[in-house]
C-alpha cells in the first residue's frame, strides 16, 4: 500500500518538540513525492547523491532548503555548491577545503556539519572523535572563509539495542558540547546537532538532536524511479 506522505508529515510536525527541524529524506523518491510533501508546507529535504539533488532542485521551487546527507566526493561538489542549504557530511579537512573553493566560486558561504563516525558498522563515514578533535586543534580550518561550521551529524548503529543507540548519540552530544566550549564558545551559530532517522529519532530528540532526517517513515520503502 502506498504511504500517505502528507498525513505522515503532518503527524510528525504535530509531535516534534519546538526547535527540532524535520528534514524529509527524499533520496529514493521521485519529484512527485517531494511535491506532495512540499504542498503540506514541508521545506527541508535531504538527498545523498549530488547529481540527483541537482536534478530535483531544478524541478522544485526556490524556497526549498536542500540538505546534503550522503558521502560527498570532491568532483561532485560543483553540482550543489550554488544552492545547498547545509552539508551534513564533512568527513575530512580535505573535503572541507574543497567545499570552500567551490563556495568561493559560487560567491557563497556554505554551512557545514562535521560527520562523526560512532556506529559499529565499518561502512559508515565520518571523523572519529579523536580525528575531529585533532583536525579542529590544528586550526587550518580557520583559514577557510567560504564555509561555516554549524555543528555535527551522526548516525547510530543499525540495531534494536536502544541502550547502545542512546550511548552512541550521547557520546556525540558530549563531543559536540566539548568542541563548542573549546572552539565556538562565542559563536551562537555552532548549534546544530543532526541526529535521528526513521527508526531512532525519538531517542535522538531525547539526546538533544536539533535536526532529524526521516526517509522511509515519510516516503515508504525505496522506489527505483530513474
Ligand atoms: C537515508 C538516510 C537517512 C534516512 O533514513 P531512514 O531510515 O529512511 O529514515 C538519514 N540520514 C542519512 C545520512 C541517510 O543516508
């Protein structure tokens, strides 16, 4: 049975605490599905492939906030640099430097999050907490004038073990607070903690998530639409 996208978005908005932004992750779904969500008033959408995102962006109104949440390759930054609202998945200084270059070309300052690898799965991307600390301590990122670090993103392990998920989100939240105190103490804009997906967003919100990224719970299982 087809999911009722509009109904699910309205239900989610009705239950989310104030200050939590819902990002509708539309990566496996066609523009028609995005438009259905848009018509309910939803404006924040997440995609994980730069070229798909570019194609969808061209077909949607300009007031959509597009979030990039996938693994970003340097040679794909050009597709999204002119309009991307927030890149959640910075996983190396090198990538941040490349985004900075493209942002300068596009005459923009692109907001970015540091992705923290906390899940047990090896396949996931991101800085370990230790790598994140040393990258920030080394300080080269201060030179980058066309990117702005706004916070952190993480994914918990894909498990039913609620205790483990809580621990993982808690570890990243603590790291977030530590980094904020050390490097962004006077910067109110380092304030985004992007955590929580369809299966674990209530736990993420309880841990202080400000941005949840919901795909299948809104749009249903992946569709192969291309
Ligand atoms: C696909 C994806 C989501 C959404 O996952 P669902 O389980 O479908 O809600 C959230 N975050 C990232 C980084 C993703 O790749």
